[in-house]
């Protein structure tokens, strides 16, 4: 994302001793059944052994991304499609001065995606392929207009998260109208694109979008079973990194996902009884704070929801009793002092080990402007 945070820092890759880890299931997990009880005790006491395993993109990375014209990119949220996992990257540059800081360079595409069948997260992730153009270079899923930052048009389209419904993939994106001060930007709207051919081609979903000044500009998603029905839950935040989290849901059906009227917004709860509204203005904030680039998944180790996000240059993790909370206190996952310019710590339920105690995640670093692969061990009060 084109927003400076801190000076560049070159990081050494730390090897992981994978032999001591028992890998968890690496297939796409079944939907999590929602337990609406808000009174479950918090059990996440901290994290340990936060480790940079590998650089995934850019010069010196474990993947040869130069071969597809990727010298610098960021983000890396993930969506599981059968045995494949797609990694969704933001503003991408194929030509880049080695001394560049942040998102700049030539051969600019607003977004690109790689995919993998690598089922061993302990030593990094090897990409099997990319969404490419006719000459084999990484191509935009949906290209931004690349207007000037100050004319009020569209600078770029940034992917924020993805989900599947049957064999169809959906990717949410935000149309950015202006990059401002560090951590601040404005959006025109957020919307969806879809692929029904395994990521070979992508098309806009007509008629489904959220206003750029709403709380549903950047997404995190999870499949859940609620009341016997299959839903996609979507946690939303504003553009920039200056607001809290709201929640909506949509039935995991193509007809619902591709209709604006298919979305319901969490409007509060009476004890264990949640209330949903068809009116976005009824949405309530489920987590206060200045939440940036969030990710949410069910932790089978904790038997709780976990959320990761960036805030004021640090990365945090916190647990939730239900998808709408309450949410525990933030626990530092990675600090700006150790990883200057960090942002976008993204989880994926496919990538855990030691029965879910170890989680793996992507994280971007602004100076190198590339995506790295990390692990962390969850410390639970009821398991120690």
C-alpha cells in the first residue's frame, strides 16, 4: 500500500527447526459453528517465539518473483480454494531501485496474486504459479485507474481479502482515491471481483459495493455455521488505520453474495442473542480502536476466535469469545522496534502446526516493500 511508515531495514531470515513441530491439518477447514455465549473466559495469555521464517517476494526471496515481474509488493492475505491457497498482493512494481523505500517503481500493477499447494508452512511457502498475462508476467486481477493522487479520481484498487462459495472465488477490494499521511488514505468505495475458473480470469460483481466513508472498506472473512446455515462472516474497517471493527454476514450462496440485499449487519446482542439488520447504518462497532489490515480466524487450540492487525506501527493479536466479541486485550505480536515499517499480519487456518498452537502469518515491511512469512506460538492459560 502506498503509505510510508518508517525507514527501510534489511532483515536476516531466521531458519525454523521444523522437526520439533507436528503439523496440523493443512486443508481448508470446515465452517466453524458459532457459539454465541459471550461469557466464556479469555485464555490467550501471550505469544512466544515470534520468528521470521522467510521472505516470500522480491529480491533475495525464496520465490523467484522477478521471473513474473514482481520486484516489490505488499499485503498477502490468503484465500483457500480446494487444495490451493491464493495470496493476494497489493500495489506491485516490476522495476525498482534497490534503495527505494516503500511502494514505488516501474511496471506498476494495482494488485497481483500467486497460488500454492505447499502444505508445509514451517519453512516458508513456495509458490506454484501466478495469475499471469499473455507473456507470463503477474497480471492485475482488476486494474486501478492510476490517476494522480490529488485529482480526486482513483489511484489504485487494493485487494483486502477473499473467500469462496462452492467453486467460485470472491476477492474484496477498495478503490483508493487519495494516499495521505502515514496510515491515512481515502476510498471511493469497496466492492467484489469473482472468478469461476480457478483464478484464471476475474470479473467485477455488478451492483455490490459499500461507500468509501463506511466501516466496510477493508475486510477479513471466515466461513461459519450459524443457526444451521452456512454464512460468510465479514469483519470490516474504514479506509486508513483510524477506526474500529464492525461485522456483517452473507449466506454462503452465490445469489446472496452477488446481491447487495443479501448482506446483514450486526446490530448488537442481548446476552447470547445477536441481532442482525439489513440496514448498514444499524451496524455497531464490535471492537473499538485504530485497527489496520485485520485478519480473523477460529483457533482450534484456544477454542476461541483470534484477530491480528496492525496499529501504530506494531502488530497485535487478541481473542474473541464470539465473532462479535467481547474481545480480549491486545497482545503484541511484533513490534516496530524489531520490524520497522511492519503492517498487515494475515493469518490462514490452513497454516498452523502443533495442534494449532503455532500459527503462521504473512507480514509486510515497508522499507523492503515486500512480504515475509512468520510464525508465533500461542500461550494459553488452560494449556500451560
